[in-house]
C-alpha cells in the first residue's frame, strides 16, 4: 500500500462520519418543514415577506442550507 492510499483510508472514516452527520441534520430540517406543512398548512400559507408565502421562503431556506452544508463539507475535506 502506498503512502497516499494509507492516508486516504485514514481520512475516509472521519469524512464519512461528517457527511452522515450533515445528512442527518438536513433530514431533520426537511422533516421539520414537512411536519410544519402537514400540521399547520395555515401557517405556511401566510405571506410575511411581501407576497412570498412562508412555504416558498422555507423551501428556499432548505436549498440554501443544502448548499451551505455542502460547502462546509468541501472545506472540511480539503483541510484533511
């Protein structure tokens, strides 16, 4: 086994744990959004942001959260 392969194996496990933890966080965020839609559809229909309803705002927030989590993961992987 080369030195690069050994280093790759040593960093793969922590990166996998980080990726799984971040995925779990995103699943919780998404699950919370879906629960909100199912439990309080009247709440997500409100328009607190100048015509954009809360469901759209939360959906965009989920997209931004996914992008942010992917950047954090990318930076964490580059630092190893």
